[in-house]
């Protein structure tokens, strides 16, 4: 049974590695990771996608930020807020631009070290989603070899092996 758990752990690690490679998570870009303040920033040119946190502004007026998709009169606001900060916002590759007004400076969260040797770091946003997904399922390297892993992982493996 211990060998099956090790195999299951290796399979889960390989699946995670393929997902990271396919989605481009952890890939570096020349785009800045700091926004000085008010303005509209083009995603992929002026800023990288990822988790961005504002420093907050000390003005008496609330901060406004928005994520948009498209441009010109066809631009669609994906998400926006008007309230006091600081804020943490996830900007994605599908976003076209990010606008901020009275929110202070914005800083992009640094990538998280990859637990799989030889692979690039994992973007903070991707890591956040991996943890949110894996925590309720209790799937991960900490489970392999545990009593829960011995019952859950074989079931996952059998589900993946049945029906081709």
C-alpha cells in the first residue's frame, strides 16, 4: 500500500507540474511589479497578472479600482470597487487593463517557491488557488502516506484509471 501512495504522490506531482507548464505559471516577464499610483495600466505591458496589493491612500476620499476586458467602447468592467483600502486584487491574463484612483501604490505578490525540484516558482495567485482547491480535498504531499491518504489517493487513482 505504501508503494501505491508513493505512486499516487508522484502522479499528483506530475499532474501539478504539467498544469504549471501548460498555464505558464511561474514564467517570468519583463513587466513591472510595482504601480506608483493613479492611472490605467495595460496588462502584459505595464503590469504582470497576479495578486496585487494596494498600500492604501490617506485621502478622505475612497479608493476606486477596476479590472477591464476589451478596449474602447467595447470595454467590459470585470470587477471594481469604491471603498477605503488597502485592497488585494487578482489581475489575470484575460484582463486588458487595470485602473486605479486614490488607492496609493500597488505591489505585485512575489512568486512562491515550487515544492517540485527543478520547476520554476509558482505565481502567488496560482498558489492561492491550488491551496483553496487542495485544502478541502486534503490532497497533497502531506497526505501521502497518512491514514487519510491511504483511503483517498487510491480512490482518486482508480477514478483516473477507469474508462478510457
